[in-house]
C-alpha cells in the first residue's frame, strides 16, 4: 500500500491539552509523519521586561516570579543574586540555606507536574491526578512559609523575607518521607509501565554530539550522557557545601530524560535533608536602603541557576538610577521550545509531538516574558 | 595563569582591537567593533571552546544614540562566561547574523529585530515572532511610551471611570500622608 503523498497543514494549539501552555505548533504532515514544524508564540506576551524598566528595583520581584508558572523561584533567586552582585551585598548564610531549600522544593514540585504532563500526553490519566495531588503537599509548605502557594515573592535582595516558622523543618521532613515512599508507586504505575517504555525508548532522540551546540541544557542534556549542571559547574548559594552528584543517563531519548528527572527527585530530597541538618542560626536578611530611594550602582551582571528545565539566566544592567536599564531573562524553553523542537519534530509521528514537547519541559511564558 | 587571563592573551594574538577585561571569576567582558563580530564569535567557538550560546541581549543606550548587542557565550570546558559587546548606531542599526554558527541564534535575532528594529544581515527569516501586525515603533526601544500606547488603545474597565486610587481613600480616612511612589518623574530627582 502506498501512502498518499499529500501535504496537509495541522495546527496544534494554542488550545490543546497536549501543549504545555499557550503556544502553537504548525505542522506540515504527510500521512501521520511530520515533515516540517514551526513554533508560533505570542499568546502570552505580557511585556514584563519592558514593564520592569519603569519599575523600582523592589517592584520587580513580584513581576519576575510570574515569568515561569510551574517553577517561579529560580526567577526570584536569579534577580536577587544579580542585584547582590552589582551592589556587592552580602547574604547571611542561613538565608542561603533557606534559598537552596526553597529552590529544591520547587524543583520537586515542578518535576511532579512534569510527571503528570508526560504521562497525560501518553494517555495514562491516573498519573496527573496523583502527581498534582502530591505536589499540593509541597505547595502547602510554601503557603506556610511564604503565604503564597504558586508565586512566593519570598527570596529578595539580601536574603529571604522571613525566617522558618516553628516546627517547619519537621513538617518538611514528613512531606519528604511521604514523597520518597510514594516514588515506588510511581515506578510501578509509570516508569516501569510497558506503555511508557514503548512510547519513550528510542523516540525523540537528541544527537549527543550536537546537544551542546544546539543549546540543550538541563535534564535533556544530562539525558544525552553529558554531565553538566549549573549547581556543580558554577556553584551558587551553598551548593558547594552539599554532597550530590550530577545524574546522567545514556541514550538521549525521552526515556533517558525521564530517568534523569526521576533520579533527580530522589537527589533533591537528599539535598533538602542535608540543608535541614546543616542549616546554621542567625539572621535571614541583610537589609538595604529604603526601597523607594534604592539606587543601584551602574554595572551589569549575568547570573544563572539550574532550574528544573535547565539553565535559567538573568542579565541585569543598571545605569545607576532608581530603575533597571535592562533585565533580560534567559529561559531554557526559549531554545528548547523553538529551534530545538522544530528540529526534533521532523520525521516524528503526530501522536508523539506532545510527548516530545513534554519531555523537553517547554514552558511558553518564559519564551515571551 | 588562570583560565580568564589565558583566554584574553589568546584573543589578543588574533584580535588586537578587542578590549577585554575580567569582571570576576568566570566572567569576561569583551568590547569589539561590530563588523568583526561573526569572525570573533566563530573564533571563540572553534578555537577556545565557547560552544554554548547562552543568549543575545540588546540594551538601548538612547542617550548615546546607540544599541548595545551582548552575545553571551559559555565554555563548559573552562567554565568561563564571555559577554561579547558591540555597539550599533541607533538611527540605522545593522548587524551581521551569527546563524551559521548556532541555529538558536536565529530566534534571538528575530526577537531583537522585532523589539528593537535591529536589522540582521544574512538572516533568512526576520518575520514577526511575538507581536502581530505591529505598525508602531519597535516596542522595546526606550522612546516607545507604554502609557500613551495603553491610553490610546485600551479603555478602562466599566466601573473604573474615575480611576479611583484606593491608597488615596485610605490615606484620607486615616489622615496620613500618601507615600510618593515611583512612576512619576519626581521620584527620579
């Protein structure tokens, strides 16, 4: 039987359950094989970078966390660290430990959301129910610590806003114990599931030799067997005092990326336990000047964080006035969701498009900021 | 000699006009003439192992009538981040594309073309990326007035016609002085 070689245009999104957020992929298909793909964005543009040029430095913090919905904390931490670098302000050690704890908790929460999305894109609809439910235990912790479940506005220049509530460490440990135990259920339901193995092994392969040049970062890069992690390459906060290894997996396919994330959940749990053990006492904030008259010296800084999707970077330029000259955000999805995705979808099956997209952890809000 | 100094020395053997300085450990600042840029970044990529294009930023220095393009390159092997800066004339901004060296550069250049109006010579597709049917000046330029644009193009939600300021109501009730916030020019003084 020969397939009719007629090229059809198929628009996937912006409203589609398989798309992670509001973006659209224009697919040219023959039969059910993708010939060309083009990413279209613009459904979510809020102009945050422009907005921040007309805001005081302090007013930028509630804006930046909205740049990535599933994982807002790397944004706050990056902006705070960039400002501290330009200003030369010291951060108390306890605040640095608390920041690491918040970042790792948000990494776990983000991976749980990803697990639901990845399984949902393959039609395993029990997983999203479970993972979103379990993620809520972490959001409960955030609510207690910061007052907000999704957007925290907790990390700011000079430290964090307030100290841990009484007995908080114990509650964190209890949630971690629960999540760790729960991972065996997820293994049985998802990571060892025959359907998952069949849909993920050998699908959506990233060429190992090209990965770095194509700008692949985070779990997709480590899924190619390349050991790079910002937490190790350029340790920030107190990551150099904590004991952990870079997790890699050979293969470069969807399965490898999933296994990297799966093992990083366990690693994050171990990092948070270390943080709780080692956390010193002392102040949590090194106060700066009156926020309404807060001028930064002229200067610039580029800082990066390892987020759940890869390298998150902020380029901050100050011209010495009350407001930023330029804040440019580098989200990993800017590369993963546009140029990389367009390349990876060529030759893929239509049913695999959203599986591949989910495995890269594409997040449209950080493409258009 | 550490990595950063070694890189600067190597650069100076080939590109004598490049001004390089070490900002801090792992950060290099390099200023360059804009026409040398494609040759320079390909040199960094091929000879000094800067194979990760982190991003391309554009900063509007309206007072100097210049745009500054900042190419962020990272070397995984040496753990050094280089910020290569070129200045462009703001009235006729034009640069050369670095698409042959990194595919993902195309997206950044498309956005900078759309948001600042910088033309990239040799780029095959500088079509609109985020905006749609935009006919004003490029919106990320500093002379684009966001407030005016909003007032001309949008209207207040029903019930907000008086543009009531809640802070004023509260301050009048408790007889307090209203704090002077930010967005007017008084705060700049």
